[in-house]
């Protein structure tokens, strides 16, 4: 069954709740925004902005490296400091996914990124099986 990510806060900074459509009694436009009403509460759909996601994913080790990239720090495998990029593949190829890092974040988060790469590498090494 489909459930909708909603909050009790129109600005989406409260906890995310997965709302079951069976509980909805009406959907209304209010102040140019959709609101979901149940018998007892009003909910606001989660706004899919990077700022909202940053707020909700912070505790899951996501870090905003620039205005366009929110990165799972547990997945970073390489830092290219010269080009201000992080990568997620064990070996970098032309098709490897990457995220850019702003100059401000590069300076601020460099040590944290390097620590995470080391930790992620150790985690991958312990999961590998030698044959």
C-alpha cells in the first residue's frame, strides 16, 4: 500500500510520518500548499528540497558538501582534493559517480571525509572474503 511522507510542520522540520491514505478524510490546498487532514490532525507533505532532506538525513550520516550535493558519508571511497570531488566506487573509472565539494566545505570537512574514507575502507576490507 502507498504511504505518503508527511510532517506536522508546514516547514517540514518535525519528524517524518508515513501517512496511510486510509486515514485521510480530505486533502486541501491551504496557502498554496497541499494539506492532508485526518479526523484529528493536519499533515503537510514532505517537501523534497535538499535543505529538508539534509535536516531529516543528518542522523543517518548524510552531509551537505555543496549546495547541490547531500552525500552519504558511509559510501565515500575516495577524495580528489585537487578537483574537490568525492567518489563512491572502490576503483575510480570514467563512469564512477561522484559529488562535488564547495571550497568552504572542502576546508571544513576534509578531515572528516578522510576519516570516513579510512573507516569505509576498513569496513569493506572486513566484509571481503579471501579465497
